[in-house]
C-alpha cells in the first residue's frame, strides 16, 4: 500500500481546535471552489487518493457506522462507465484523471460492533431494511460530501454529478463480486485539476433569511 501524504503529521490537540482557518483556506474549500467540467492532462497520484480517504474517514457518521464505499476509477476502469452515463456527462467524466463511484454498503451494520465498540449492540439498531436504508444512504451521502471537502483541501478540483444509470453501474462494478456485491452507487465525482474554459458564471445562492431560521 502506498504511503499516504502527511501520514506522520501529529493530529491537532483537542484544546487547539477552535482556531478559524485563514481566508485563503476558506476560499479553497468554499468561496472560490467550483464544480469543474474539463481537466488538465495531469495525473492524480495514488498516494493522493490514499491521503484523501485518510482525511475523510475521520468525519462523523451516526454511531460511526461509516457506510460509504469509494471506487476510484482510472483509465480502462473509468471507460467502463461510458455506457452508463447520460450523453452530457461522457466527455467531462472520461477526460478526468479519476472518477469516484461514491457508494454505500447495504450490509454496513455488520461492521458496527468493530466501529462502535463501546456499544456493540448498536448493530441491532440497523437490522430492519428501513433503518438500514435511511441510515446507510444518509450517512453515505454525508461521507460523499466529506470526500469533496477533503479533495479540495488537498488541492484537487471536483465534479460531483448524478446523470448516470445507477442500476447499470451497480451491475457493472458490484454485482457478483464477493466483497462489493452489497454496495450500491449513490453519485459520481470526477477528480483532478480543473480548467476554466467550460465554467459559466457562478450560480446564485440563497441568502440566510431565505434558507435559515435563527430561533
């Protein structure tokens, strides 16, 4: 397994956790970040992908259930997506250095005793199909968002998208696989170093008063 970037760095002490990030960091993560549709011909090293996962895995999920699963596609593996994409997503995807299938594991609850050891009975909370879907899909989606933020923090651009045949992707990549047979795709995210020629002006956002209430 490749050594991950920053693997030897010491974690931030809990008492130091309330510092505000500098503006350039906030710009990189939020204000200046965009969804990209075209890419430089520049590889994303595997070490960066390992480092990306090593960041996102620390973000919270309910009962630490961590249901998301990630399939990083390059080259020939990426080409297998072609027939499952809507036409407008083909070029932006196959020209990206990496495409991630952000999925979630229908049997995520089997690992809950390992991941939430102080309450091993928590596995039982997710035995019903309704509880498994609600928790797996919601927390897997959260982890997909964490992937985007972790990627941006490592200097990568992202192109998250729907616009694909989920059942086709599941059959292509997961069906019949002894390890991935219970995985279900959620969305796709292209990763790389974006170019600006296909960007359009940034779309408006809702104001605080339109989208929030302070009570």
